[in-house]
């Protein structure tokens, strides 16, 4: 296993949960938002969803960042929306191997409330519906776990850590 990607739509808590997981595991945390090119940030800040062409170089950059850390022997926890199966496939290719995904889930109402409550992020609330429309849940052949974010972040992290501990050693 090359790393763990905490995935989900805007407002799901990817950075919070990812940071807590990385701290718990003494792993390197990579925030995919920090790897967006300025053009992507400007596009989203203006309320325009990214296209697949916009996302592709960014996903390769996130995967390559995971690969560099994993090649250096570091456990990596990355926060990345990874909304579609093809995006997760690109992350796996770019990371150079399998990744585990922790999909943070909630109702649209809860996500909208969380997005509206934050003022320090470049993604506006208007993009939530396009992200939800794009979202493809993890498939049976993907290593991953869906976790409801209505619980406190510490409990979400505990569920993800417990799942990671109990996976077969060959899937780590």
C-alpha cells in the first residue's frame, strides 16, 4: 500500500481527518488543495467546476507526491477529493501502486451547512452540487472505507484507523 487518501466532496473534512490520521500514524500529510495550480484555484473560486482536463495534471501531481514520500519509506496520508473512479485510478497510477481510500460521507444538507460555515477556503458553496453530481462511491474492487462525518472528527479517525489495522497485511 503506497498511502491512504481521505476523499470526499468539499466540506466533508478531508484536511481535518487527514491531518489527524497522519498525526496518529506519524505519517506525512499531503493536502491536495495545496497542489492545485493557480488556474484551478481561480476557476473554482469563480464558481466554475473543474473539467477532467483541469484535474488530470493536478491528480498526477498528487499521486507523484505520494510516490516520492512512499519511495522514501514514509507512510502518506493525502487529502484529495478523488470524486470519480477514473480520478482514483489516476492517483493509483501516479502513486505507483495501490492506495487505500477513506471516503467521508454525509447528506447534502450537512455538507452544505459545513461549506457555508467556512470562510477560509477557495471553493464556494455553489460548487457543492456539481461535486455531488460527479461523485462516484468506492467500488467493490477498490480498497476503501466510507465513514459518516456526522460523528466527531476523533471518532471518524478512530473508525478509519481501526479499519486500517484490521485489513489483511497483503493489502497494507
